[in-house]
C-alpha cells in the first residue's frame, strides 16, 4: 500500500551520504542469518560510549563522520551483481537523517520485491511512500552517555558539548511510537552492558509503548571481541530469565573490528 508522496532522489549518479556498500549475513535481531546487502550512511545524532563496552561499533559514522562515496546507481549495480540476495539493510550512523535516500530505497525494494530493514536509534519519525518491512530500533539509554574527558577513537576529547548533543536526541519516545505504528513491523534492540545498569529504563519504555516481550532483542555491549565477550554471559542469562530475545552480534565475534563484512 502506498503512502503519501514524499521527497525522492532524482539524480541516481550523485554521490550520497553512503560510505559503505557491501554484502553480508545479517547478524542482529529477528532477521539474523539472512544474506543481505548493507547500505551504511554517514552522520548520526548520537555519540554512544558504553564504558567497558567501548564506543559504538560504527563510530566513524558519528564523531567526525567520514564522507559518503556511493551513488544510488551503485546500490542498483550491487543488487544486479547479486541477484540471489533479496534483503537490504540500511544502517548507519542514523539513516533517518537522510529522508530522500530512505524513501527512494523503499521504492526500489518494493519494485524488486526486496525485504528492507532499516536500523535506527529511533530519534526521528520518518514516513515513506512504501512502508519499511522491518524497523530495527535501538534506543539509547543512560549507559550510552559519553564520559567527560574520555578520548574518542579519532583522538578528540569528550566535552560537555558532545554530551549535551548526545542527550538531546536520546530515547525519543514520541518518535519511536509514531514509527512502530506507521511501518509494517519492528523490533527493539537495547544495548545492555555486563552490569545490566539500564534494565529499568528499558522496562519503562516497554511499559509506556506496550511492547510485547517477543519484540525485544537484547544485544550485549561491545565494539570488539574482547569487550563484547565480557557482556555475553550476563546479558544472555538475563534474557533467559526475563523472556526477551537475545542477539549476539555475531559479525563482531566473527570479524572483530574489520569493516564491510
């Protein structure tokens, strides 16, 4: 079913804020295990830092984000070269910062009968002409706030301005509510650290939005194998006892910090 018409991309050869385009196996959430083509955008409203769990595993899209190098035609060419893949994952950064790109991808997915997943932190509600098959929302709780004085992966020092920017967009309840009501399906992927310090915040979100347990896919915090492994056991045990779902971020366990895999 088509929704109201929104902005689209008209020049398919123009460089977009897409900095990675590659084939992979989905390793998070309810679509894990499916071969997919990953479209990663640059730019993010958040600056996530998880203490022992490290920075966001795609930090290069947020703090001093790298520039995009791909066009929409490159995305089409990637699918033409891999006709057996019927899944697309648009991730970031924060893809919802780029509404024309997201909307154009929903048209492309609809025309090609491709299952489209969009990963977002949930800070923006984004309507599209065709509904997204799966909205994978990872709201950021208090365990994601950068610590004053800590050095970022690019060598900058966390200051009050960075913390304020992160907190200003964090866990937008209204945007999440609008998003899950608008699109075809969704799940929520909270990032839990080994101390499970934010569980009450997750529970409050679930209660306010009336989210069923089977829609919650808890992820352990970690930006490399070593830090991820510290969270694995505690988060897995908690999910077992709580009745949520568990997603282990197997791309990090398989490839560590290697990109585009």
